[in-house]
């Protein structure tokens, strides 16, 4: 019961923090998650401070709320408690749940200049556009990229400038990168793909590369037992169990970056949102590449969009739009991308002088953006939280050897079908 | 006592006085009763009530009878977490009680640095669970965690402690024992100090060995404490979930998930309050059965001084 108590307490504190303010300024509360390394809360606080200086009539309280799941939980709980935030950064894929909960308003209804919505990369708008309406604005968006340790490549006698381009190539290269001590214990793995937190995302990347969609547009069907999905999970499991180039058991999302920086793995699949943290922490040369292909290149898009809540008053919604416009303006999008590694959400951001000079000095900064042409909308269906759990459980069951990949996915498909039945 | 007072004040105790007395008693009970009703009894009844409904997203509740319970029986995750909870209790309760008793007997003797030793044993209890979980997370980190560094000295390979369904539960059990044993030790220590030293002296005079004395005299006299501690330990094994949030989120693949953590996921991550209520009813039944066992059955069998 302690967790329940803590949530109530947190809600109470938030409530207290919002209430006693002069009525003249518009108050906005924004929940946001952090899923990558680096001092992201500081960057957000700094952006919010500058926005408030330029807009003295708007007061924004930015609340760090944990990872994506925690933030969604907090926003939903606050809403059911009658105190929803006015805006939030949440997974772009939470859109069905938020619509089903009647929590958010379409952005079109709030902006006069609809041309603004066309400025963003279409790949990032895909998840947020349902039934001809735009429900969210891209903010911290990403694709999955392959990070590789050039020094380790050189040491293994590989071309340090060439990342693997296909699955088979990745397996072969990874085999050469595995390093063992005299007693036969692995001191460096070939490649690591994280299996906690966002395992569904990584599975989707593999499925896309294998030429398989994971869901339909209506968001009420998933394709987990499709042969190509099963083959994707098989490949993933084989990396550890057959080829011995990846550790067995689950690989933690949060500590994988440290594994890479400590040289425990020569390659990793991770969000581009971690790029700046890796750049700041790496004591070796590293490269960033698009994910390797099986039938095709590809990665799901990922990350968080800005949502405006229905519970906000018209003035608050107006202020929120102003804030969203400011946060996603080309200069800020470029700055945000440089400071974190997330993909800047508009092409215009890449034409700013700050971004151009940064990309020139650090070409890895645009890899995730270039991958957008191969990108597919992230897995997003009704009851998303539940479906993610089923898929994550299946992936974990398979990589830990508790279940065979096809059995694990069949179980997840069955559970998902039962839940999604209500939305057909 | 009131009877005696009544006798002393002689027979002409007016009727209104007894009446006033009972009003007085009820008034004294009122604050506690109000709190209990508002925060314990009402939620229990509301939970049971809600478990018979399905609330759809728009907030309308539909009566579905036992459908939620039927769905629960078919829910493989429910069975998994219930089973996990069972093993978690089996793993933590007896060991932490035995350890607590051992530590209490040890620090009850007259040895140098006794206060320091007691403090050391009690320290894990003082730490918040979140802090403990973070410390142990470092111990269990594969390759560069404390445990794997120790294994490395002996040339053993790294082990993915929390990432392997075969070891994750054991790891959490060890941590919880470490955290809980010190707390139970305090109860045993208090009980040991209540025991009359005469008994031990008498046993020594009769030529009983130390083990025999402990087995036939000390341990039986500690029975009420053991019972109290055992019940609390079992209840704790259903209430402790904080560490899961930090360490495993119930993974891999629910291998470390416990009933209360699953309830949290269903209630807040999935926003399915009806099913969460159904699961909570199960938890309620388990905990009240334990409480009934203590008050109704075990209390009568335990030898009190």
C-alpha cells in the first residue's frame, strides 16, 4: 500500500504547489519523463526559464515524473484525481489511451495557423494523427541507432569506419569482437540490445527490418505471431544463445549506456536520445550508424510528444500552445537536439546555423535524422500499456530462455487479442 | 474495575449515569472508529463492491457479476505473481526469523561492544527500502557489480543476477532477509530481557547444557514473540513491493513480480480499477485469513507466561 500512499502524497503536493498563485498569470503544469542519460532536467528547466522570461504572463511548472510509463501513470492518476496537468510530454504512442480516456484535445482546434503542423517531419507526425486529427506535437523524438566502438573494431582487426549493414554481417562482426580472458570468461561482448523497459521497441525494429508490420492503423490488431516477427525474435535470441555474442538474460535499458562506455560491449542498439551522453562519456572513438537490414533498413520512431489536456481552461490551452510553439521552434529544436541527441523535429531546425556547424563537427548527429526515411510509426494501439507489457514479457521470456520465442509470442498474441477485442 | 467502583458507590447508581458512561466510552472511541471506518472499512467494502463491475473508459460502470473473478482465474500473470508471492514468503519468513533469533541471543549476552553490535544489526531496518534497493542494485549489477567483482577474483564469469529468472527471486529474498532480520531481532531482544535469569541459573544447577536450556526453556518462552514476528513477516511479504520498482519492475517476464506490484500495475499503469479491485480482494482474503489464524487459533495454542 506504500506506493498508493506515495502517489496520493505526490498528487497532494502538486496540488498545493499549483494553488496559491496570483490570478493574473496563467499557470501551466507540465509532466515530463527522462529516458536517457545526461542532465536532461537541467536542460528542461533552462528552457522553461527562458520561455518565462520572454512570456512573463505565463508560469510553467515542469515536473520530472520518472520514465515514460511513470509519467503516463502520474498524468492519468492526477487526471482521475481531478487535477490533470495542462500539458505533458508522453510517449507519442499513448495517443489511443489518451483519446479513450477523453484526456486530450486535438491541436488543430487550438491553433489559427494550421500550416505550422506541416513543418514537422511526417514520420514524427504519424503516431499522433488519428481520424484526421492531430493530437500531439513531436518533441523529444528519436529512432534507434547502432553505436559502435571504433577502437574495439580496430583491435579486432576490423575496419573501424564500417558499421555492419546487415543482420548476418552484424553477427559475423560481433563474433570477432567478443573478447575473453585466459579462463574463458567474456570481458567484452559483441553487441547488446536492451530487453528491459522498451523491449517491444527493439522487437519492432527487428520486425520492421524483417519486413513485418506489428500493428494496424486502427490500433486494434497486433501481429506478434507472424512468421517474420517470430524470425526477428529468433535472431535476437540466437545472438546470445547460439552465437554467444550477447549476454544471456535481460539487458538493462538504463545501464546499457554504461556497459558501452565501459567497453563491456563493442556495439549497442539504443535511442539516439542518448547520443550526447555517450559523446560526453566516451573515452574512445565511436561511430553511429543506421540499424542493419534483413529485408530492408528500418527503425520505429520513438520518444515523446507534447499533449495538451482537455481539463485545461481556454486561457491555459492558449498559453500551452504558445509554449509548445516556442519549444519546437527551429532554434530550440536544434538546441535540444545538440544537447541530448534527440532528432530535431523539423527540417528547418537542421538549417539553423547552430545545427549546421554542429553537424559538420560531429556527423553522427544526423544519422538518426537520415534514418527517418526508413522509419515506421512506433507500435501504438488501444490499451497500449497492457500490450507493451505482454510484448515485453514475451521478449524477456525468450531471451532468458524461459520460453521458446514462438511460444512466448503466441502467448502474448493471445493476451493482446483478448484485450483488443473490445476495440473492434 | 467499573463493577467494583459501582459497588463502592453503593446501589443508588442512577440510570442516567450508566447511560452517560457508555456515551463517554463511545465518544472516546469515536476518533479512532471514524478513522478506521473512513480509511479501512469503507475502502474494503468499496473494493469488494467495485470488483463486481467493469468501468469503461468513459467512466460508466456496468455490473458484470463474477466476470472479473473468472477473468482473474484465466489470467496467467495472476497465477504467476501469486505463486511468486508464495515462494517469496517461504524464502524470507523462516530464514529472517531464525536469523533474528540468532542475532538477538548473540547480542543479549554480556560482550564488549554490545551496543555497537546491536546498532549494526539494526541499521538495515532504519534505511528506507528505496535506498536499500539502490545499494543492492549495485551489488547485483552484472560484470562490474560488487558480487561479480568478487566472483572475478576467483576467476568466475559475470552473472546476470537480476536478469535471469532463475536467480532474480533468490536475489530479492536475500536482500529482504537482510533488511527484515534486524527489525525482528529487536522484538526477540526485548523478549529475552524479560526472561527471568533464575530459570537459566536453575537449569545450569541441574546440569543442563546450553543448547538443551535454549531448546527446552528459552525458545518455548519466546513462543509468543515468535508468533507475533511470524505473522508480521508473512504480512510483510505481501506488503513489500518498493524494491521491485527500483530493481526489476517485476521482470524478467514477471519472474520477480508480486501480487501487490501487479495490483499497482493494473490499477495505475493499465488504469483498470475494476480488475485491480478484484485482485485486491484476493490480497484482502489472504491477509485476513492470516490475521484470523493468529487471533482465532494460534493465540490459544501458544504458551503465554
